[in-house]
C-alpha cells in the first residue's frame, strides 16, 4: 500500500486531539557544542502529543529525540486522554526510554434499557465497537467516544451517535424492539485469548507475526445463507443481492440454494445484515483466531492439506467447486470444521471481515483487539472460495475487495462480542 498522504497524516493527528496548535511545534536545536542525550517516548495508546520542557516535540512514538543533557520535564496527553508526566535526568551521551499507559478522559452517561412496553431489560454496552460491560446505570465513557450501542440477543440494537464539539447527553433511554423476522444463526462461543497472528512464511502482507489479544466473542457456525439474508430483505433492513438471472453464479433466485451461502452482495450489505441481527462482521483478528486457534493451525481443520473431503475449493482432480462449479450448502464438509465446530472457514466463499485492507497494517497493529479502521479503498477477505486453489485456504492468507463491489465468490458470517479482555501477556482459553 502507498504511504499515507499528508492530508491523511494531519487528519490522524487531529483525531488524537493534539492539545497544542501545530504552530507550537518546537524545532529548537541545542546550542552547538552542548552535551546531548537521546529521548525515546512511547505511550499506550500511541499518537499522543509529547511536551518537553513546555514545548511540543511531536507525537508518540517519539524516537531518537536529541536534547541537551540535564533535568527535563516530559509529558504525553491529548484532548481525549489524560496527561502522564515524568521529570528525568538525562546524562550526556546516554539514551532514556519513557513508556506509559494513558487513561482516556471520561464523562458520565446514565443508561436506561427497556423494551417497547416499558419493561426493564439487561443488555450489553458497546462504545466505538468495543464491549464495555452491562448496559445499566451510570457509565463512564471516553469523552471522545463517537458511537454508543446497546445490544441484546434477539432484539434490534439501540444506537446513540455522538459528535465532536457537541454537548453530550446525560441520559440515554435505549428502547429495544424484538427482531420479528430474524432467525438467529447458531453461534460458537470462543474464549478470550492472546495468540500469534500472521505468518513469516506467507505473502508480504501476512508479515510480521505479531501478538493479538481478543476478548471473548461468538462466531456464526456457518456462513450466512440465502434464506437467512432474505429475511432481512423482507424486513426492509437489507438490500436485495443480485439474482441468478442477473449473474449465473449468484445463489439468490435459485430455489434449490436457500441453504447455500448468500453471495453477490457487497461489504456494506454484509455489515447491514449483521447490524440487523445485533451483531457485527468479525474483525480480521477474530476470524484468524477462530480459524487457526492457539496452536497456529495452517488450515482450519489442522495440518492436512486442503482437498474435497474438507473444503469446497478448486482442485486438479475435481475441478472448480469440487466438481460442481459453484458453492455447496453450508457445513457440507464436516471433516473441514474447526475443533470447535465452525464450518467452511476454508473455501465455499471468501468472507468479508470488518477491517480495511492495508498490506502494511500488521507492522503497526495494536496488541489489544486489533481492527484496521483507517479508511482505504478495499476491505479484507478471508478463507478462500470454491474457485480457489489450496494455498488460498491457509488460515493466515489475506485478500481484498473494493467495499462497494459485489462478487459471486464472496459472502460473510457475523460475530458477537462478549466478556472481558485478557491482559496483554495473558493466554486464556484453548480454542
């Protein structure tokens, strides 16, 4: 991928809420001959403004900053995050590393959850896509939060969109209406865990291998079917996918394919369906964790190479789609299931995930719940399809598609978040 444009870099800086103007950046150079030392300043999250002796010095990570030897005050922070500071003594010729976790500034929001009749309900709270716990009572939310969602399985979600610079409400009454038309897909629960994501043996965009920690979540056992997606269309919440008469490989419009994965729709259609279900598209990290587990399986079922006993793919012996030249009904290849029982993570249709595609993203991905939200051109696809060769079914393999493009080889499944994230160095659960 190309490097970010100056406009995109400036936008990223502003989003982190740098609390001093750009004109305040200090380019002051220590006097010639003055003894110097080197500062390295890091923060979690990155992108916070660094202040050295009351002068703005850049944003974290700030590396190899040459400053005069002596005592200095250093701090990091922003409009969205608290300020963390140090007083340090820097010796001539030495290097000093500063690193700290910075808390987000918060505001209070009272949340009341009820159904259409006024009866109280229990539900889950999500802020900017991250699970925050039960949605009830006084909640301390990040001051720069953009989206608040209240979800309960079997109900339409309630949303509160927040705008920067606007006064935030003190009360959110979340009224949840039952999903009248949705047949909720069977889901497999996966425990929170930390795992090694990516591969140093695959394509360049699979590198580097990096640590990813996920909170517990549930993933659809199978890809969303034609029949399931049709219910969302009938409810007026989803757009109709292209039909077989428009494209011969489309499954909609074929009376014998109601249990095949829905295809011929785009990323936005897939995201709308999952939202109607009160769920999301899985993140790329969630998808890979479900497919490979903690042991790093090369294929969803294990070490054995792909064949038509385990997946719907293209082989020299059987041809496209294992001889059928199209998709198969979901879960037709039980020998290819993961140990937890998730079907078709290899083959049948490529699967859209939540992330934007960036071939360099792994080099800067955060450890906790990574998801690439930086807007690019394409969305990530995972898992291979019925016309793919065996190598495309690797659990670390990545592909991409323009988010507004619909294809007969692409479909999706949904995920629902649950639970509390593990620590950054903690392995819990065993998928």
